[in-house]
C-alpha cells in the first residue's frame, strides 16, 4: 500500500526556516519523482519543487529558488524540503506526491503536472507570521 506522510510544518517568523519531511512506504523511492506542492487558502495548488530520486536532479518554481532545497535519502525512503528565508506568502498546506520521473523536469510546469502525481500525503501546514 503506497503511503506518503508529511511532517515538519509549523509556525515560524518571517526569515525563519523549516524542514519538511515526506516519508514514503509501499514503494521504492529510487524509481520515482517526488513533488512538493502547496495550497494557500483561496488559491489554487502550486507546484513548489520536485526531485528525481534516482539521481537527485531537482527543480524549483521561481518564487522559491535560492531559498528552498529538496533532497532525498533513498535508504530512509524519505524526501526533505529545506525552506529558508521564509516569507508570509509561503504560508500554505504543503503536500508531497509521487509520480513517474518524466513529470519532474526543468522544462515542465510542475503545477500543471500535478494531475499526473498519483499518490499524495495528507499535508502539513506551514504558517509564516510575526
């Protein structure tokens, strides 16, 4: 049974950091891509980052480049999203999801590709506020 479980969300002040984790079970991480998505109240779901877990190639939406870093530990079947210099506009529920690696690329639109991500976690809430 495929399962993804996010953790690490919380309340942080602007400029602070959080590290989200996505623990996968029921499949072997190294054959897939993991995407991070977020949805703020009243807004559409947005693709944040993705990583091809076999070789670690990672991609980011422009608004988080230079601030967020995605990584994976295939031995632990876990993907991480390190979020630094957080801004109030980063406030959202963050989800991880799994897909075929072709849906994680520099030329692709991760937000549009989200419909090709097959299994999703329950989400973890991130609130950036003073």
